[in-house]
C-alpha cells in the first residue's frame, strides 16, 4: 500500500475521519506515516490548547515577507491573521483563535487546517531568525591565493585559496582536468622539495585543513598530482597543476 496522502493525514489528525483497516495496518508498519500523523496531531493539540490565550499579533509586514519568500499565489496574499477591527495599541492586541469545526462539506478541509499551518509557518520562521542570531556565522579571511598552472602533458587548470576560517587554516582548491584516477593535494617547500600531503581530492573541488606545524612561509607551493592506486603514499611524480601562493588580489608572485 502507498503512503497516506497529505490530505488524509491532516484530516485524520484533525479528527475529521477514521483510518480504514488497510490504512491502520499500513501506519502501524510505516515509520514515515506514523511520524507525520504524530507531528500534525501534536500541532493540532497545541493549537486547540491555545484557545483563550492572549497572543501577540505579528506586525503587518510579517505575512507579506512570508508570502514573498515562499512565492505564494495571490489567492493567499491576504494576511490570514488580519482582522477588520480598528487597530489597537500593540501591547493590547491579541490574535483571535477560531475553534475548529467539523464541516465535511468543505472540499479537502483546507480552510480548517490552513490557520494552523500559517501559525506553524510563522513559528518556524521566528525560530529560524532566533537560531541565526544565536549561532554566529563563521568568519573567513583570505590569506593567500594561487593560480595552478598545468604541466606539459596535462590539459588542465586550477586555483587555490588559503583562508583563515574561525582561526583554522583551510585550503580550498578547484581543479579543471579530465576525470579519472586518484588526485592528491600537496604543499611543497620549493627550497628543499619537501612535501606535505593534505589528502585526496574528491571531484573537482575540495577543502583541506592545514596542520598547525606546517610553516606556510616555507611550504608555499600547491600541487595536485595524479596517483596510482598502489598504496604507496609517496608523490607519484605525475603533477597535474602547480602554483605558488601570492597575496590576495595579486596577479603574480
């Protein structure tokens, strides 16, 4: 049996219907439908428990912002919580809660659960705004860049950006080269030919942490190599692209 459709889940959660025997058997064995029924039932219970509570009316621009962000149709352009009563001071406003009536003549029951859905959407957006303020955005500062030039036997190009992200040095690389095989990212000391492997590149882009004991004034060259799958950790000698760090925005060494 297929999953319960959204309309059926909502109507059952609202108490506007009963599951058939087949549906009950399906729900008992389907974690997805069980979770959906429980979530909407919880929302309905919360909405009904709010009857009589004084709620602060959202500002008039909140619904317009929701409507625009979700690209909703003109049919729902009107604020579902807006009333025709004369405006009152913000501190005295309260949102009216409409009791849920069981009117089976309304097609799909949309008008019954729409106020709850709108309220849940509003709560979700507010929660997202609060979460954004509580969790700081990572700070990133570009330290150096490298233009990666191809070796003669490769038709390729690439770039690398060295950045400080929340106090950690990260190397972001991009490689444009024919696909196939293993690619490994290295830092090279041009004076001693010393090598530090940063790891394998999965696809055309990757980000690698640079160990704290690596002196980037010495290991100032970025290299991406083609490696055989032979278990040998040494550089294969087959470099695809290579380039030296320069100051951000600089066109050359």
